[in-house]
């Protein structure tokens, strides 16, 4: 029989069967979730001694572990009382790293906490967990540094813990998240098509969008610090969240008119971003001017720089360009966008939220 499937109510000629062996169970059950301690991290902070499997060192060589439970290699393990493991002496000239693991031993038919001894070395590496279906499957709870010449051991917790499962909302993801535990990812599916699809995270810093999903969002950038603008200007902009507090954007402002756009008022010409940049630090932006007709006494291709200075609480980026006469003069404020020319800016920046 080339095909097998289980568990069904009875065995049949199509490969279905009702009995499930120990190995069959592991093959099936380890697909339900990755190895982890059965304890959800939903608080903003924890005391290490309050967590399952937390440790203390007794008599210099004994590691005591508090009770805990875990899902390991498709099997459930639980201890309801404190357990201890003994760390072997290390009289050598080099330190050693051991691990404390939950080991599922299918030949033995049980899961238990054991200490796995490493090898002394000038730069010791902890033993990697065994993950062999049908034989042994381990999940590391702690690393133990065993110094040379039987120095005092140090235990470092490194167990993976459970977290709230991600959820989806057809809309109203923000108020939905208010009623969910910390550590939850929320997906806004935008089922009413009035915004966009995105992933968000409710954590220690509150509710933050982590990334947009699907197509980029569009927006209409504006030119600032000008007088009356001529008709015939095309404003194009796209953007998306790519990480918490981080936006990718691109703007293309095309002056198709026969009138130069000139600076008016204080400051250079500028353009607007889709989301306010953080005022906590200055940020630079890169762009270009395309001016094929050499209009406005400007070159045909101009390197532009944008600046959002520290303390800026608006969405405006000021535009600068190289001094036309002297390289040593550096950058000047951009005071004109010539007729039949366009400016393009794109990149990533840190936002204010």
C-alpha cells in the first residue's frame, strides 16, 4: 500500500486506518504547533523566578527547576513538583556549556528533563538539541556555563514560550485589539474596502501597525512654500508601513504647465510625506529633478536632498540642491521647480508613531 491516512473509524482498502502507532502520533501531533513552554507571555514584563521551569543553583552543582509544562515534538510534558539535575564537575583548563532539556524518548516511551553535557573548549558551544522523529526529540530550557577548574556555574534561561494566537478582523481592528491580550498580532482584512489590509501588534508600546499587506496605498503629496500654483501639476504618491514606525514612500510631482513653480514666503520649497516623521531625530531623503528642456536655467538632471530636521512636527520635507556655481558652497535651498520638469523622492523613514 503506497498511501496511508489516519485516524479513521475503521480500516479500509484505500489506506485509511484507525490504529495510530507512537510514531504515527508524533508525525501527526508535531504539526499542531512548534515546541514551546505551555505558558503564554501576555504581560509587559516578568520576574524570571515567576516563570515555569525557572531555576536556582543549590550547593554549587545542582540545578533546581520549578514545575512547568511544555509541548515537545508532538508530545505533552508536565511536572507538578520541583526537579533537580546534577551538573558534572569540570576540572579541565577550559569551560564547558551544558543544556537542560525536555527529552522525548520514543524508545523509552516518556518525556523527562535531563542534562546534556557539552565538551570543554576555549570557546565552548552548547550541545544542539536532538530532533529525530521516532527516536529522541529535545527542547532546550536552559544553558549552563561550567567554568574551568570547577568554577561557579551560571544558568541562562533560553526556553521558547507560547504567545497569543494571531487573530483577524473584517474591520475595526484597532478597537478589536483593545480587548485582546498583549503579545497579539491582529490582521485587518479590510472587508469593507475603505482602507487597506495590514498587520498590527498589541504589545508593550501599545497598538502599532507592523506592515501593510497587498498593494501600496496611494496619497497626494503637496508642494509647500509657494505662491499660487499653476494648473497642470500632477501629484502622485504611494506608501506603506514596512515595519513598526517605518514607512516606505515614493512621490512624483510633475509640473506639466508652462509656468515655473517658485518659492514664496520663508524657507525652501518642500513636499509632504504620507505620515509625519519622528521629531526625535533629523532625517535625510534622496531625490532627483528631471528637467529635459533645461528650463529655469537649471540642469537637465539635478540631484536633490530632502531634510526633516530634529523637532519637525509636521509632514513637510524641505528640498535642497547643489550650489550651481561652486561645489564648495554645498547645498542651497531649492527655490524653483521649472516648467515641464518633475521631482521624484523615494525611500524609507522613521515615523512619529
